[in-house]
């Protein structure tokens, strides 16, 4: 059976990289997101609902989360220049925050 992609009713993203596809579907853009010549790789972090108890568990969960990140490629031409530059600014800001 083929799945037919339908665009969401709305999509919002703020300067911190918090994306909302629908009222019940929110994701955080990861610093692993990248800008390429043809477009952007958008990588979303998994939402963790449990509290971390030990440092070893925290390291393990962080490494496991990196292995299971959801990534999507968006072509530069599929967005308006204004939208594309906004996503690029957000990705650059996320990358600069993690480096400092």
C-alpha cells in the first residue's frame, strides 16, 4: 500500500528551533541539523519524558538518541527565499549555541 504525503495544516518554528506541526505534534530541531548547497538537513530530537537518574544512564540515553534521530532533507527551491533564510538562521544559531 502506498502512502500519500499530505502537507500539515500549519507549521511553525521559533528562533529556538521548536517546531509545531499540529497542536499535538511538537518537535525540537537538533543541533545536528545542517545546511547544504542544495538545501537543509533537518534533524529532530526525541522528546524525553523520563527523569535521568545517573550520569551513566544520561550518557547512554544521549548516545542512543543520536542513533535514532529523525532527519529530513528540504530542497532550497521548495521554500521561498525568505523562508529558507529563516531556517538557515535558526540552524546556524543552534550550531553556535552548542559550540560555546
